[in-house]
C-alpha cells in the first residue's frame, strides 16, 4: 500500500519529470555550444567586423579629408606692409578669411625665412614690397595649404587696401600637380607590406622566425624598388632621388609587414584587426600625404607624425622636395616601429601560428 502521507520519494519511487524551462535552457546551451564550434561562428564574426570596418574606413577618411580646415599655419615674416596698422588689419583679415590663426615667426632676412621654409618649419613668407605686401607660398610644403593661402591673401589685402602678390617659391613637380603621388606610393608600400606578411603566413607558414623576418625584408627591398621604378622610370609621375626613395619605401614595407607579424604573434588569426586599424584607419588619413598636417584635425595632425605611414610620407616628401634638409626623425619613427615589432615577434614567436619547430610532430 502507498504511504498514507502521499510521500513517494522512496528508493523505488519514479523520478520527478524535468520541468520544461530546464530542458529549454539545456537545449539553448547545446545550440550555443554547437554554433561556437561550427564554421558559422567565425563567419558571423567576420561578417560583423567587415561591415563595421567598411563604415570606419569611410568615416576615418571622410573625417580627415572631406573638409580640411586650418587651425594654425606657421608663417614667416620678414617685413610688414606699410603702414604698421595695415599689417595688423591684413593679418586679421587673413585669419578671418581662413578661419585660422597665422602663427607668425619673425626673421631678420628673407634668406633665413626661406631656409625655414626648406626646413619645413613654416609654410609661407609674408614680406613688405614697395606699395604692396608679398606672400610667398610653398606648394611643395603642402598643396592644400598653399591653395588656401593663394585664394585668401588677395581678398584679405583688397579689404584693407593693401595689394598682395602671391608667388609659389617651391612648386610641385609637373607630373604631380595635386601633390598626391607621394601619398599613393606610401599607401602602396604600407598595404602591400602587411598583405605580403599575410600571404607569407598562408603560403609559407613553415618558415621559422628568423627566416620569416629575412623574407619580409627580401620582398620589402624588391617591392620598394618596383614602386620607385614604376613611378619614376615607367610613368614619369615623379622625379625621385632614386636610392633614398627606394630605401624609404623598402623600410616602410618592412615595418608594415613586421607590424602585422607582431600582431599575429599576439592575437593569432585576428591580427588583421589591429593592423588595419593602426596602419589604414588611423595611420594613412593622419599621414599628411593627402591633406597637409595644418589642415587635419589637431589630434590627427599630432598622432600622424609618430605612425609609420606619416613618418614615411614625411621622409619621402623631404627627400623629393627638400633634399638638403632631410630630418632624422621620420627614419627614427620607422626604425623604432620595425625594431619593436621584430622584438615582440621574436619574444612571442612560440605563439606565432607558423614555423617548422612549432609544427613539429603535427600530421599533415
């Protein structure tokens, strides 16, 4: 007979049925586990990442380049439009027309001011001329800045009764009237640099760390030569100081390739994300190649000098247009990025998805 109390929890009693919510949670966990271990999970993640990257790519370039606005423009002054009050009115009129500040630097002689232009410390020279003011711009220092000053100065002078003559003392080469060729060859070196590293990981994954670094250097040297040869010898778009430009392009490609290789050792298959973000989304728009640094948003203008694309544009620009005034800084930036990338990759080489040592004993 059954327990009069109705208690059927004895050893022979049937188990209580599992409630529906518990079964539903278990099924949901099973489905999530199956999804995470299926090819659909990484495909879905990539779908979302690519969609976001497309928007970020368009946004970063539009933010930096769609409406370049000056903030302050370093300008040399060697004399003043007479009388003194006219100078103040002229400068004020220029600043109002530009919507920016002319950061004036006084030089005792025109030669000293011209040297400052060649050293890329200032973008223009304002000087007194008989019965007028003269504004010497440097198209090679920044085509967009020179264009803005050229369009603004005569109008500002007319408003205060001071005739202004504008002259380009350092024009761009005929094959590059917009000053974009240097940006394009740098863009090619940056993108091909890390794409080469990606392809090496796919098609030559058995390379050991030292071999990977050596082959990255090898395709960088050949790639830099090819870019320079096509732009100069084949197309004639630019007259390059060939050896120096070749070296800059090769160093840029090597740095870009090693940046990806470093991230590959740190983040594995997701290495493309930080590489693309650093080199393309942030580095290229802030490089000063398409839009001069004074016209970029101030933060981008400051960051760009410290990233590989900006350093490469800076070094290449000086090599082509200001050959006697080359700076060490952009080479130091590229060298530092390359050295740090190589060091991190070497330290973390056991985490890199490649190499004969790492794959020893793994069946093909």
